[in-house]
C-alpha cells in the first residue's frame, strides 16, 4: 500500500511539473462597458417601448443579444472585439426571426393567417384572385424600426465607449379606398386582402424577401356610406418583377349572401411616389 501511494505521488508531481503556467491578466480586461445611444433623427415619429441589439462577433458564429427598456439606449457590458450590429424594436407580437447568427442573413417574417379572419369565419374554401393560389396567407407585421452597422471596434483599455445607432422605418403602410360603391346599406361585414407582397424582410439591407404572400386586412364602410376603406402594414412588394398585386374585397350581406370583388392594383403598388406610404 505504501509503495502504491509513493508511485501515485510521483506521477502527480510529474504531471504538475509539466503544466504550463500563465500569468493572469488584470491590466487589460476582456469585457468593457459600452454606452449604446439610439438616435431617432431618421424616425422622429417612432415610439417603441423596448429595443433589442444584436452584436455579431468577427471571430464567432454566435450573436450576442442585449435588451433595452429605454428607446434612447443604455449601458451594457461587452467582450472587447470587432462586431457587426443590428438594432430593432422588440415590442412586437407578430414578428418571427430566422437566420439570426449573421447580420447579412438576419430576416423577419410573419406566421400564417386566416384569409377571412377579420370576418370571424374559416377561409378553407374562400375564393382567391387568379394566379394567387400558391401564395401563403401571412399576418401583417408590426411596426418596425431597425438599423445595421459594421466594423464596430470595442478597444481594450478604454473605460467607456459610445456606439450611436440611427434606426429608421422598415415596414410600409398601404391605405385602401374604394369610392362610389353602391348598395352599402345592405352590407353586414367587410374584409380585404392584398396579394403579391413580400413574406419577409432582410433587416440589414431592408430588402423584401422573394416569397410572395397574401395579407388579409379589416375593411369597413365609410361614414358617408359611399365607399369602402381599410389599411394594412407590409414588408413591401415581392421583388419578383412578374408578381402582380390583386386587391380582393369580401362582403357579407345582411341576408347572408357572400360576394367578392377583385381589382388589379399592380401599377399603384409598384408605381407609388412614396413606397412607404402607398
């Protein structure tokens, strides 16, 4: 037993003597404090409740995420290094995310929706405009503001650094007006849909993704009973040039009859002077 213990102690001593000893680094901390400032000059109307910041390390494939309860920003502790960045408001309910580990591929999109959801009925057999049968029905996005940045260098030895980011509007508004409509006194419920819209958005470039979707929206009779109105939010038109945009209005009459009307609004969607307010 004593001989065995002696041999073990020799082996332990040999192992310890072969270890490489390194000095602990106290003078150059690997994490520093960074003050993040969100400058709303490009979107003075914005009033998000919370903001998210994603930092993409140059030397790693995993993004770092920070949350701010103040739209103006705040202070965070970040490992030193070079980063790409994406900032967006996080007070959203309908937005989903994918490909989030790289700034260039970070996308937002929305889940599937009920084509006649605003009427409170199922839409399994609801009629669609021609050539839209393969388009997914998707929810409207929430209001969204975002900004991307690259080559943000956080340097060791600096007690506090400031990073300023200027978010801008990323989601577009569409207002629908149908004038001089007849027999609206017989209408009980209305809804609408707009086809050929982008199913998602690349946040860094603010470019709509290639998937074409149909977005349903609520519609109503105007107060003077002469027209129909509605509005919706979208990521923009599908970038495929051949994709048309069909506006469909669904009407349920007081006697139970159901009607739908289709309008080609491609020129209005793609030729708007302000693509963010169509």
